[in-house]
C-alpha cells in the first residue's frame, strides 16, 4: 500500500511539474506573440488594374493625431498604398481638426482613434474638433470613420453620434454567419443576404461587384433613418460583452453609408477589413484574406466617398 501511495505521489509531482512547464511555455508564447504582433503584409498586391483617378488626384487626409491604432505607415500601410495606386493623394493629418485644416481634403479617414494613455476609451476628440468635422462634412466633405470593438468605439462615439450613428461598444458576433471556430470572422455575402445590394457593392464596373466580405469581430452600429446598411448584421447576431452578457444586434450593421446635407459619411465598425495584416503564425487578416472581396470593398467605399460612385 505504501509503495502504491509513493508511486501515486511521484506521478502527481511529475504531472504538477509538467503543468507548471506548460503554463510557463504558454506565458512565453503569449509574450512572444504580443511582442511581435500583427504586421502589415508587405507581400500583399496593392496594385489596381484600372485606376479611377489617373490624372486627377483627390486628397485623402489620414488622421494620425489621435493615437490612432491604424495609420498609413503602420497597420493601414497596404490600404494607403492601394489608394495611392488608385490615384488618390495620401496626406497625414498631424494636428487637431479645424475647419480650415480640413478644407483641402476630399476624404478624411479616421481609423481607431484612442483617448489618452491608460484611458483609451475616453473621447478621442474635443467638442471643437467634433464640431469642425461635422461642419466640414455638411459643407461637402466626405468622412470614413472607423471604430472597432472596445475601447475604440467609445473613443469615437461622440463624433459618430453627431453624425446620427450609434455605436454599440461591444464585440459583434453571429453564430450562424461566421468562418472558423472562434466566431471572430463574420461573413457578409450575397448568398446569406447580409451584403446589401447597392452602388457600393456593385462598383463602377461589372468586375468590381462584391459578393463576399469577411470582417474580423468589430462592433455593430445603428442604421439611422435615411442611411443605407452595407454590411447588415444577421437576425440572430448579438453584441457580446461577457459570457453572460449579450444584447441582440438584429437591425444593426457593421458598415453604414449616409449623406449629411452636401457631404457623405461611411461609418465602419471593424478596422481589420481594410487592412492587410499577418500575425506571427502567418495568419492573414483583411484584404489579403483568401476568399474575400475585402480589397474591392475598400476601393468601392472610397469611390462612393470621393464621388466616383453615385
């Protein structure tokens, strides 16, 4: 009996040591993964077969002044390169928003702005900046406002609200329309009727028609009266906060287009769809994701904002 007991104790010690080793390896892996992080996929083809603006070059102002998680030299480098190949002029905005500072821009891109350090979910923009952006849009400007799941949604919520779009500030999920096991890749397609037919999904020419878009979690958005959903959330989709807290997202969207007097606005609740990133394990996310029309979506969104699409 004692021999058996000693054997069991030894086995338990070995198992315990093995578990400690596994936990250590797991922690080391997480540290390595986070340290390396997701990088722009420099191998992604950003060329455009038929540039929309071969001679005229509409100015696209990329915001980098509000601790943006996605910038044209960082995670959005492939997006910026794609737009440059389509004929746009890419300029970084490094100052607070003012009406005078926005006048020369055709399209303003704000991607995942954040609040102050350690308070990333607080307002990213002052009340004066919000007023300047809204006034510029009303006067004929075009805004692409991108705000992902927490904390990015709450940082941009005040601006979005002034445009008429509510951000729901959680994680958008749809158990019926996803790809993969992790519920972090949502599928919007003509087949599942979540990709809404319209000028943006049809494009300028037949070859630019979109049939399948993949997004990477993000949040859901309201669709105010007069606005047009582009990526419609499924009837049984939900906004997930914790294992026990979720709210129905039926009637919401992940991309919404609207006009505001003389201006145009697209609010996008997921940022990865316009990126082309690769993680340390080689997983691709965004326009480089196989089987998606995310690259064409990026072009079509900008074509509508810049006025090439009506």
